[in-house]
C-alpha cells in the first residue's frame, strides 16, 4: 500500500483531475436541447426582465418546467456576474460537482480511511453519468441536488454524536425543494429512516430538527407567497400533480423503461469501475461472507452508519425505479454512493495485498489503471465527438458573431438551444422562413438565412460555412419572385 506520506499528494492529484474533467473544453461544447436550453433561456430572461419570482420562457410564464426557481436564480446570478457565456451557464454545476467530490473525499477519509476517501473521490471524478448526464458539465440542477443529498447524509451521520447538528437538515431540505420540488421525497425518506432508528431521546432529536425545519420554511414561505401573487395556485398544482403525481404514475413523453432501466444505465456508463470492483472482490474476497450478508440486511443492524448507508443506497435506487417516467439523470443522486462503494472495495483490496499472492496486487493495479483509462478516454472522446460545436449550427453562429450581432437571421425552424445562442451569446434575432422564397419575401438587406443544406440559387450568396451549415445573404440584385 502507498505510504502515509503520499496520501495528501494523491488527494491533491485526484482533486486536480476532477478540476480538469469538469472544466476542459467547457466553453466548446454546444448547448443541449431540452432542459439545458430551457434553464438557460429562463435565466437569460430573468436577468433581462429582472423578474425573480416566476420563471418565463419566450416571455411567457413557463409551466412545462414545474420546478421552483433556485437553479434559474443561480444561473441568472452567474450571468450577471460573469457575463452571458456557455461557461457562466455551467459554472454552478461545475462548482457543485467539485464540492461534491471534495466533500466525499473529506468525509470518507475521516469516516472510513484515507484510502477509501481517495479512491471514492477518484471514481466520482471520472464517473460519466456524474459529469455528463444532465449534471456536472451542464446548466441543469442535478449536480447541486447530488451535493445537497450528500450533505444531508453527512449531517445525519455527524448527528449521531451531536444531535444539535440536525438543525442543518432544515436549510438543506429547503435547498432541495427550491431546486427540484418534489425530489424532496428522497431526503425526507432518508431522515424518516434514521428517525426510526434514532437512539437519542425524542426531545434531543426533534428540537434541533424542528428548529432547522422552521429556518428552512422561512424562505420557502416568502417565495411561495410572492409566487401566489403571480398566478394563484396554478404553479403549485403543476408542481404537485405534474412534477410528482404524473411523473410517478405515468410514463410522460414516452420515457418508459423496464424495472432494470437504471441498472442498464449504471452498466452502460460505468462498466469500467464495476469491472474493477468485481475484480477486487474476486482477487481479495471478504474474510467473512456472513458479515457481508449481515451488512446487506442493514435494517436489522445495530450500527447506525450501516443503516444510513443502506438506506442511502435503497432510496436513491428505489424511488427512481418505482416512478413510471424513467430518465437517466434520475440516477444522479446515487453516484456519490456508487463511488463510495467502489472506493471502499478497492481500498479493502489494497489493505489485503500482504495476505495474497504478489500477482494479485499487480492484477488489481492493472484493473484500476484500465478502468480509469477507459473512464477518462470516454469523457474526452464524448466531448470531441458528441458535444463539440465546431461543426454545428452553434459553431457557425459563434464564428460569425461579429457579423451577426444585432441583425436578424432566418431559418426554417429554430430549436431552443440554437435560439438561445442567437439571443444570449450573439445578441441577434432569430426569425423563421419556410423557404428561400419566403426568406426573400420577409427579409431586408443585410439579413441572413441559415441552412443545413447547400442552396444552389443565384439569388443567394453564401458568406460563411462550418461543417454542414451555411450562412447565406441575398444577392444585391435579388428580389422575391412575384409569383
């Protein structure tokens, strides 16, 4: 095993790797359609309209995103401080993910061992789902949700010795509500499980918890009262019935899946670390399988830490699984627990190297190197091949930013992500024209037509091209066909 004196250096190296994985090419990856562009547009409108209570989309109150506004607030604040850019949009998630890795490292280091802390942070820093699936490198709220849930777990663990620390649960629960609305169910279930197992007298447990809930309720009540003045109960009905009841009982927008949906997601994105953990178990099996079986029956265990960890696993897996709407990012709150589990297994393997043949140690090292190499290569490959905007419409728009600023650009249809780039990053006006003829009829001199296909029409002049996308301007002598 690595000497103790090297542990701080290894921890620093893991944190440096996490910083790289969270920030490399962050401003060179195109804005994604659906939720990232939705949050970005709502935040931009919040900044420009200075309307901080209700979120809007295209100037209209947005009911499709029936979430309280914390993520939009944070994105808007980031854009106000750092300007409108792809990096400022994703900065909140980057910081939340970096803090999650740091907090997991520090807690696991202190609670289990330095090796567990380092391995857990290493695994989480290279988890594809944690970084890319609606999370750490996007403008979505799931990275912050993972941080809040991890902090709730740590507070519950710390309150075993000092129940007064439970006062922090109130503000953290308020943060979860403001961020994801009815996702509040997961941490509430976790707290209820620990209450059921609580060993402290009721007054010592409930008084700090009630105080914390009262503190957390103050900002919620203030915002709810302000929101009620906007549209009465309409938003709150959507929050409960659409964001909770419908998602739980109906597969919305065709997002259905089998009972093994999330297991498939876990294997698809993290087979590398799962194979490494399996290899460690095979090479360095537990000294007592009976103790493993007892740990799996955590609800019968008198060890509160095991109960907390077991409940963390079950709740972050079971709650998404029983919901009828299945989406890959519903698994995101589980990833810190996944990293902790894999990190513990790898650290245990290294702690047993002196009791096994020498080649077992080198096989374990080889499996860890292989897993980390695959995980890292996957992140880089995905950034260049799936998220790079150099050959996209967004890439063309940003290359021609100086030319397009302040003018109108036509296209047959605009998706939300490209429209945000136009309005937010370039400060141009997106418009629609169904054909070249329609463009010539609607446009004025100096305006442009964006197309993903080459247009052979003497009335148009191509002025720029990136990948398959071209930018056209009407020829000086062109005029619309009177027919």
